[in-house]
C-alpha cells in the first residue's frame, strides 16, 4: 500500500535580517561602466553567500529562512532579488506607508526615481512577499529609519549588512543597524563591496557568530513526529516544501493534546496517591497507638503498612518531580492551545501580533515565529473564503465549543471547590468537637476508642482537602473560567454583528488573544505548583 509522503522534519524559521547601502558604489571615485551589470554581479555573489549560511550557522534540514528588510534602492533591492532566486519568503519592514516611502526625498534627491519605483512595486507584487508592515510613526526621517532598524534587529535571528567599501556612518543607516545588532548580541555578517577590475567583489566578515543559537522546538516537542505532506504551501514559496499554517498548527495541536492528557492523568493520579498514602499512614499510626495497650505484639502489623505507605508516597512525589510531569503538562496544554489558536485564524490575512505580546516563555519564541511566518505565507497571496463563511465557521467550530468548555469546567471547578471547603469545615469542626469532648471527658469507655483517633485524623483530612483543591487548581479555575466565559459570550455577540471583514478580524484577534492569554497565565501559575 502506498503511503503518503511526509515532510522529514518539523520546520522552524530562521529570520534573516538585512540592511544594505543605497549606493552600491561611489560614482565619484569608482568608475562603473554598466551600473545594472554591477548590481547583477552583487546579487549573484550575495546569492552564493546566503546559500552558504545554513552550513556556516550549523542549521539542520528543518530550518528555513525568512528575509527581513526594507525595500530601498541598492542593497535592499539586491537582497530582495537574491531571496527571489533562493525562493525565500520575505517580510518587508517600512518606516512609513509604501506610497510615502516611495515618494520620500533625502537632503538632495528623491529616494526613488520613477523607474526604481516601478521596479520596487514589481518586487513587492511577488507571492514571496508575505508582509508589508509600517513600524514608525515619527515625523523625523532619521528617527523613522532608526525605528525600522530597531524592529529588523528585534525580530531577526541573524543579521546581514551589505556596505560599500569606505561607506560612512549615517543616522538610520546600515552601519547604525550593524552596531545596534552587535550591542544586542546578534550574530552579524558584514559584507563589504570591494572592487576588482571594475567589478564588485563581496568580502564577508562574521561578527559574534558564536552568539547565534539555532532555533529549536520547546522541550515537550522534542519527539514530535514528522509532519504529513498534505497541506503544503502552493508555489511560491515552496522552500523546503513548507506546510500551510493550518497543517502545522493542527499537527502541533494533535500531538501536544495527547501529551497534555498523558501528563495530566499522571499528575492527578500521583496527587491522589501521595495524599491518600499519607492519610492512610496517619490512620495506621493512630490505630497502632490505640491497640498497643491491648495487643502489644500487633504493633508491627500497623507500623509496617505505615512505613510502606510513607515510602510509596515519598517515592511517587520525587518521581513526579524528576519527570517534570507538572511542567510538561502545563507546556503541552499551552502548545495545544497555541495550535488551536493559529488554526482558528483560518484564511484571514492578518498579523497575529498577540503571539508576541503575550508573555510566552522565551523557549517558545522559535515556534511562535514559525507559526507567524507560515500564517502570513499561507494567506498573503492566495484566494480566501468569503469572510462571512469564515465567521460562521469560527462561531460554530471555535467559539461555541469554547463557551461550552468553559461553562462545563467552571461549573465542575465550583462543585469540587464547594466539596473541598465542605470537607475542610466538617473535618475541622469534627476535630474541634472531639478535642473538647476529650478535655471535658464527655465519653464513656467505648468513646476512648472512637474519639481517640479523631483529633489526629480529622485535621489531616482537613488539610488534605485543601491540598487537593490547590493541586487541582479549583479556586483559580472557577474564577478565571467564569471571567472568560462572560467575555466569550459578549464577544460572540460582537462577532455575529460585525459589519465588515476588518471589524471581524479585529474581534477575531481580540478573542484569540484572550483565549490564548488565559492559557499562558495558567501555564505560569501551574508550572511551579506541586502537591503540598
């Protein structure tokens, strides 16, 4: 039977930041007979340098590049062309809107000639360009370019700077980006354009390459199985057969959900065993004391089980912590919800900035960046469904399911919380009454046997009920689930009444940010909460 092809590894993006000189050569001192041929030569050599980067950076087959740059004349144009040759998806970071950017002027001349504007628009029309994003609102030109440099550095894993020989530093320029990248500990490849017999010669120089760490999957996904090939991005880009965001997110959700269920079951079973063994050990100890006067030779029959119960609870407690079941459960559930959230975005072309605004652990960042790039690549240039149809599917498949889930889990947490409080109250009051009866001698001969264990056992049971409530997080689940349930019911009405696609997308992002944010907060709370 023929099996469906698979992608050999789970892809992870490496964001390749770039900045380059607007002028590839100094016309005042360097004689270049054919500027276009000169630019073509720079592009060809840059293609070779970029194609060598995976080996130089120690990347594996799972890694793929996404270019990050402006789209200015000169170096940025060459980089965009090189990405086209290598079929690398690219995100364009702009200091102002595209029309203003193309029509801007420096101190003397316009930044773009009419022919250069046309060339830039043609490059931006490529399906490889998966995002154009304005990142500055400053009225000052130099500040706008500095803001853009800062954003390119912030979101990039490694930086390439293309500078001509003898180029001077300038505010918002390439050298400023290189300096800022080095200060932030980024690996930087400085490529100098030298001249040899009237033609360019690119001379690369690594700075801080040892600081580069290849993106890796977070710990619970170390053994994530290969991704089925169903759901590949259509051409272009098809670099390394990239999957769609939905295929990637669904695979992540399926695998992480299985891990979460497994670790959750392990934790809950261990919690019950640990607390139960200590309660039974206490009972054994009390019975041994009570029976000693009448049956002294039977002491071992009660103390031996007590030792075994204590040893069992102790062993399971330490094994649970060594296996990091709590952290693995929390991380797996967070990863599963991350997959659900990205899959729920559907075919809407939007920037899921909430992935980077929520306080995810740093080790999740490579995965977040990959999901972002794949979502942009999956939706940027390809036909999408009617947004009204997507809204109906989102309400039915995502939001209604979440409302049902949170309503059920909130009621369940409230029920168990009431039971734990009731158990604490009953046991505490029972212990109080038993102690008072013993102090006032309100018991007969048989009462000694009955009341004797209660002042010891009942306080242990009271504490055990509180410990279970804390371990299973019933108090927090009740309040947070109730709050988010109120939000979701209100948000559903807003989504149903959205009059435009833009309004729908805004509500969609708000909803996913709140849903995922609840899980991120739960992760932070649960990762370091054990059984006490």
